[in-house]
C-alpha cells in the first residue's frame, strides 16, 4: 500500500527480546513477522537494528540517534517492532497534532516508543537525553493522547498493545481519559525531571 507519508518513520528493531524469549521482531503472527506488521504502516521507514549498538549505550535512544541523519521531514514517528497491531489511522492521529512530542498514554504509562516528534526538537534534545522518557520530559510542548481519543481511529485499541512477552499477545489496553490537562502534565514532568 502506498501512503505518501508527510512524516518520517523510524522503526526500532534492535532489542534483545529477553522477556519475549525469542527475537520478537521476527516472531510471526498469521504469517507476518511483528516487524513487517509495523513497517507496513509506512512508505519508506528507517529500520534500526542492533548493528553498531553496544550494550553499554542508551538502548533505543542510541537507535533513534542513528536514524536522525536520515530524517528529511518536519516530523518523525518512532515505533518499536513490539507494537504489531499498529494501524495507520492511529499513526496519522498522533502525527497530526502540532507539538514537539505527541505520545499515547497506555495503561497509565506514557509510550515514548510509539510517538511522533518534531525533528528539530529531536535533534536538539537527543545529545543530552539519557532515556526515551527524557524525550517527553524535555519540552513543555507535549500532547498526551488518551485511549478515548485513540479509540476514534482504532476502536479495539489494539494499536496500543505493547508486546514484550508472548502472553502480552492476549492482553488488553485499559481505557482511560488523558490523566491531566496536557500542558500542565508537561510542565509537571519538566519541572520534576530537570529542576
């Protein structure tokens, strides 16, 4: 399928899959690998594997940094291969917001590995970030997408299902509203994290 992406996409496929017990990116569901299922949502995704990454690094943050020189558009959607039920309308909902960071809140947890970032912001924050969470906490321009909003694009919420263990394949996403007004949420985390 051709999408005509108006944002770049980075798919992270370099984890060790310790909790899953096998390479989860290559794990097949209905004849398609979890990686293929995520990649098919984008026209020309940048897939970053383990090559060149060390165990002493910053994990997925280093993978995102490897992709940055290849980014050409104003925004970039970042997803791990462990979101095998991701649907394109959810990606467009998330990237359609005009903030530095737009990330869903899933089971009361912000998902920075299923988020859209302004490319200029990402280039600025990556050198000083120590974790994926730092990408969210590093700006006040954050929009947190609640499950009620996501359900308009994916009524089953399966796009938000993060598969880290085999039994997660049968999990469910808890329906919640966004926990706080979004700018207040960002300010709260920004002040707690950096000051």
